[in-house]
C-alpha cells in the first residue's frame, strides 16, 4: 500500500516561517507480486515450439521363408546418394543407364517429377553410399514429399550399385 510518512519541518525558528516538508514512501511489494504473477502466468500458458518431424512408416521385418514382392522392373527408379551432394539415378534393374543429378531444383526434383509423369505406379529405391552425408538422406526424403511420391523405400546399397556409380563417375 502507498504510505505517506510525515516528519519534521514547519516550526518557527528565527522568526521565519518555513513550509512543512513531507517525505513520501511507496510500498512496492504489491507491484512485485503482480509482476511475478504475470511472469508465472505467461510461462505456464506459452506454447513452446514443437520439433518438426517427418513421419516414416517402417515395414515389418520379413520372415526367413517369405518371398520378396515381385515388382515390374520398368517401374523402379533407383536413386544412389553419392559424395559431394551427387545423386546417381537409373530406371530398371538390368543394364541400366546411370545418370547424374544434384539437389538443385533443376536436378533430382525435375527428374522425379518427369519420371512420375512418365511411369505409372513408380517405386523409388533410395540407396546411400558410405560417402554420402546424413543431410543428403534428409534432402532426398524432402524431395519425395515435395514431388508427392508415395511409394519409396530406403534400401541397402549392393555391389552392383557401387560398380554402376563408379562407372558413371568416369
């Protein structure tokens, strides 16, 4: 509460009349209490930023006696993530022609959109070499989302893929 403390002043000395001096004192306790209440209120009611995550549904592990599903090889687009942000891609499985792209808008995104329009029910196989970076995997998954490709799988790199990429680098 505000409190006014009065003291001294006003008496007659030497025949002169002086005005009465007052000193004021303001109690700041209620204002501090209000500040802490407001601070507590805003801290408790604030929504903190939620981390952005990408939903990936992983399939169940196949049993040893299960046959892999049969897929028409003409509908398979394979992306091999290489070093220095390069992407090697080819369509089909037997005797493919390996081409090179990067992560620019005229790179792999253009390839994905073009192949999506050409190949109906396309399946994309994503393979990452040991030399590729984690960022490249995140980028290619973002490209899948941007290109609206629903059917893709992350697969281990085979020795055939390594040989194809080595030939494409030359």
